[in-house]
C-alpha cells in the first residue's frame, strides 16, 4: 500500500502520515540490529501507529518541510 501511495501521489512522503510510516519501518529494522530493545521498539511502533491513525486530518496531512497542512504539491 505504501508503494501505491508513493506511485500515485508522491506528496505522501512529505506528509506526517508518510514520514511516520517510514520511521516505523526504521524502528522495525532496528529490532534486528538491537535485539536487546526489541520489546521497547515494537511498543513504540504500536504507539506511533495508534497516534497517527487516530490523529485529525490536520495532523496527518501536516508537512514538516512546509510547516503547514498540504493536500497537494504547491
């Protein structure tokens, strides 16, 4: 689904919802490198998932690069 979102509209990478998913992938990759912290990393991924999925649209579509909500590429 992530690749389809990127292919159809690359703006997804600029929005907070896309950036959080990329962060979650990095954290899941760290589980392989830091097995001592696998529980903490996994819980962090779950918490991030819950926060971003239940966040209002203004938060999910916020761009850290532009400092505001973006719905299309300016």
